[in-house]
């Protein structure tokens, strides 16, 4: 019987554990790299600022009827022009501060309000209780709307008259006016063109 010598490949036997060790090292290295990448997350802050509008009302009035100068002033220090809308209400009350709801059919004519030309020409009645300024109000700029009030019927002198203003301002941007007021406006070169 002839004996067949089997060759053992010592190189293969030696290479298999080395390849296996390298494979394990690569897998561990990859998982470490993936872990390191997923843990190396940095946060970058967004330091954007929103322009603010700081509009205030300025009143220079005599007590009672007479001089009543009402202006709106953009005191914003951010160089942000604004869109402005104003409204007003009139109430009569007795000496106990009870509001009188029915003071007479001609109560609208009892007090004369002397509006400025700026109000008469530049504020548009929106039909919703607001008057919309057809310009943008630049920073550190103001617009006067009223000069005086006068009582036309002295029989109403026993009552107290109150003229109150309300106002709102948004950044001079058509998207802001649409979102906050639901009004469409085109703003270009300081002119606000309202669409009612």
C-alpha cells in the first residue's frame, strides 16, 4: 500500500487566525468610529434677532375740551419702520362713572374733533374699526392725528366725555400685516398701499 502524503498548508493555518484578528479589529474600529461620530455632535446657536416695533402714543392736552394733540411715535432703536393702524372710541359717563349708552341721537355732533391733515389724507378707513396709515412710520418719527376737541352743546357739560385711542404696529412687511391683521398691503419706498 502506498502511502499518500497529505500536505498541510501551514501558511493557511497561520493566516486564518491573523485574518480573523484583523477582521475583528476592523469591525471594532468601525463600530468605534461610528460611535465616535454619533457622539461628536455639536450645536451651533442661531443668533438672529427679530426687529421690534416700539410705538407709543404722545398726548399734549389741556384739561377738558380744547387742545388735544395726539401723535404716534416710533421709538424703536432697531431702525425698523412699521405699519401703523389706529382706532378710537368715544364714551360718555355720569359723575359716578356710569357709562351712558344712549345720550341722544345727535351725540355724534356734540363733540367736534379737529383731525390733522395727515390723518384726513393719510389714514384709510379699513371698515373694521381701524384706520390704516398709508405710509411706513420710520424709527424716531411721529405722526400727529388730532389737534383739538370742542364741545358744541353746553347741555352735555354735566357729563364726562372720554376719547380713547388704540393702536397696533407691525414690521413694515406685507407678510407680517397679512399674518397678524389679515390685511393685504404692498410696501414700497415708505408707501403702504392697502387693499380692502
